[in-house]
């Protein structure tokens, strides 16, 4: 009988080694087993880890959810007991499956297996539990003739998806009722309570995995390109919360992150190989010029149309921090924006500087004795803020702000026909009246100034003219 059992085991092993690898688990038998005595499984050099599932054969169903957790300390199959294991598992649930019938059940544990393969967590195996529920779930252990528990691990190498099955190299169960007994030789595993008394059983399994190579990282920054020249200039701020994706070079999304408060992002713990960065343009923004200048560390790598950078190879141990994207805000053309918008986009906050490109602008007939020339973003900000060239109680101060806003809107493409006459009248008046003249104006002149200001305010707010931008 012993010889026959040995022949059956050998036959099962040869059958598993001979099966072709598929992209998804067949949930019948492992396809290629990393059996006891074989080399540890690792992702091949240059491959990208995609996913992993844990698969186990249910012999006796409980109708309960079985949780998969990470073991956090070493244990030995033929030595482990309830007492010496000591609850050495992470309380977080890595995956789960429903023990609702006889047959294979699967749980997605991609995050956990990925952390083992990239070295973030040490591989001490899996623990199965049902919490405080009964009846028991019963599973086939590696001591059985067939139906061994296994991991189904998928990765992409040179654009080709590949999957392999890794069979457990050790498993056991522990029992709270007999806390000093070992069950490593059992051909079954358990999870749950055998009765209402709360004597829990938990299953332990371990798989032979290794970190293949020294890991790599890629990243850098998304920034506001104020002057839209495609180069990170001194003083230009990072864009927080921008979405950045890590792709393989076939275009498959591997990971997604967001930039931090200073616009920086990083994809770390990567298996060396080929990767591609995809920048997602924030709403209302467009990408700046690509590959400007001679310094890759400060240029913009995003294609202005797609947001894709170039495919690049990461060597073992490499951290490549040269992948950046510049963005700027392009207001809608043909519509108007408020003076508040233009003040906030003058370059003195996190928003894009959109004002400087339209300067200089005269407030008053060009070259008029009392005309105010807005030559830079600081003057524009002060005029729009109405606290340097007078105060909001000064009608000329308010006229300055609304007139500058209207001229910025027209420079940005808005139709100004509804206020051209008003602009001409205001300019002619401001050519001979500075903001300090307000208190000395006649009542009729003050009324004219406030009338022009209100018409320009209506235009900037979209009440007249082409309408306000969305």
C-alpha cells in the first residue's frame, strides 16, 4: 500500500510539471508546482509583477467566509503549535473566500505576494481563519495525494503575460483546545470552530519565494510651468494631487499615485525592467512643451497630447528621478473671467501665472500724463487687489481693477465689442486723472467713473458681452 501511494504521488507531481501554464488559475490542479526540493520561485529579471491568488481545495464547507492573513514570524511545519505560534499574524485581512461548497476556492492576495517578491515584507506564509464562527472548514493539505494548496502568480516579461503556480512547501493547523500538539503531518487543514465552545482552529501555509533582484524606483515631479517654456525654472511651484500612472511598455497600468504637496511622486520597490510613465493632465490644464533644453532633470517629459513619457529601462538598484511634467492653465477662449481669477493667476500663489503673457497694459490712454502702465505681474496683482493704488472705497481704484480685468479678458480672446466704447471713455479719463484725484472729483465725474466701473464689472462677470467662462 505504501509503494502504491508513493507511485500515485510521483504520478501527480509529473502531471503537474507537464501541464501548460495559463494566464488564470484553472482551480482544478496546480499547473506548474514549485515542489519541495525545487528552487525558490522568483520573478524573472526584467519582468513586471502583475497579480497573485491563493488557491485551496475545500473538502468540507462551512458556508462561512475564510480570511487570509499575513504571518509575521517564522514557524516550522512539524513543530508549530497554538502556544509556540503565539498569534504571530497581522490583523489585516489580505484576501478572503467563501467556503460554500466542495472544490477549489481562490482569494486575490496580489498586494501581499508583491510585497514578498519586492522585499517589503518577509515571507513567513499565510494564516487562514474564520474568526469566531462554526462549523469548521476543512481543506486538503500538502500531505494529500492531490489538490495541494498553491499560489497562482502572473507577471509580464517582454510584453508577454505569463503565469506560474507555486505549491506550498509547508502547512499545518493549530488548535486552541490542544495548544501544545502539532498537526504538521495531517493530510487536512482546518479553519473555524468545531463547536460553539470557541476552541478555534487555524491553518498555516508557506511558499518558497525569493526576491529576484535589487529593486528600482522611478519618479520626480509635476509642476506649474508659469512661462510655458517646458523647463522647471527657479520659483515655479509643484502641482499637488496630480495623478501619475506607472505602465509597462505595452501600455498596461501597473500602479497609480498622486503627487504630494510639492508636486513630487515616486514609484518604488520595482523589479528592474522596462517602464513607462503616464501623466494625467489636471482638469483645465494642458501639458507644456516636451523635451526642451539639454537637462533631462528639469524638462517636461509628457507628450502634450497623450501625457505619455518615453519607455525607459530601470537597472537593478537604480532610482531614476528625471521624469517630470509641466502643466499650465489655459482659460477658455471667447469668454470672460473675473478680476478675482486674474489676481489669483498672477503668479503669487499655487495657481498658474497667466497674467504676465499679456503685459504691458495701459490703464489710461497710452502715454497719458496720469495713465498707469501695468508692466509686470506684481503691479497687476496690486491693481486687481485694490489695496495699493487706493482702496475699494476709491472709485478710480475700482475702475483700475475692472478695466485691467476687461483688457486681460480681451487679450485672452474674449469679444470686447460690448464695452469698447466704455474702455475708450475710461482710458481718456484716466489719462488725466490718477487714483489720488478721486476725492477732488465733482459729483458728476464720480458718477461717470462708477458707471464705467459697473459696466466693466458686468462684462467681466459675464452679464454682458460673450458671457462668463465655465
